[in-house]
């Protein structure tokens, strides 16, 4: 039997600091046929990030222009910055038979489901709220005030997990990646 000709769309969401980027990086390197979508953002890059690999870092004006041109599958404001998924590369990969995984926040994920009813939503949860706060503080990328804001947002996001198809707790990294691989495999075997 052949694989589906059209790729599948997966969305991964979860609170800031839960490890989404690390999980996606490992999943993409270990799972043939799945591509990571690179989102656009108006926020400044962190020291470890590079344009085009982690995000497309753009100005507020460029982001607004792309919104006006309907170039985003979804976009949302998170804190003081905008984040969005350019639709062109996603559609191209799906049409070429590649599975695509998006890393987007909760509201954006639910918007994608309206456009792509077959999308599979995967929520990444921390082992505990205390552990999430510890991870955010260890990153040393935010002020204490910013960490507190992220924790408030995280509390609201955790309540939205009930709208997802899968919940994966990122407790032990290798276990969380294995769970994600199982989800991808199961979805590929769907009739």
C-alpha cells in the first residue's frame, strides 16, 4: 500500500517553556516525511535563534502587510508581539505528501482546525506548574515580571488542553518524543 498522496497537518501547542522547540527538533530528525513549519514573529530573536530556522523575524509593518495580503494560515498576538504561520510553505509541503507540524499557540490552533478539519492538535503539558516556572526562570531570557506574565498565560492555556486530540506531558524528554512518534505513526495508519 502507498502512503497518502497528501500530507497530514499536526499542530503542537503548549505553554511557553514547556519544551515545544526541543521536541519538534527531535521529532523532525527522527521521523522521515515530517516537516517543521517556520512561523513569522515580530519579536526580537533570542541569542540562540536564527532567522529562517527558528522563526522568520519581521517588523510590525511587514507583518501587517502580510496580514493584509492573506499570507497567513493563522496569526495571533501574544504579549506585545505577533506570531503567524505563512500558508504558502505549509500548503506546498502538504501537496508534496509531506506531513507538516506547526508550533502555534492555543487560539491559533483552534483557528487552524476551522480551516483544516482533519488537523491533529497535540498539546504539550509540563509535569507540573512549578516545573514550568522553574524552566522559564532557568532560560534567563525574561525578566521576573515577564516570567510572571508567561505563567498567567500558561494557566489559561492549560485549561484549553481539553480541545486537543492528544496531550503529551514533557516530563522526560526521550519519553515525550516517543509519545509524539507514536501519535504520528498512528495518524499515518488511519484509514
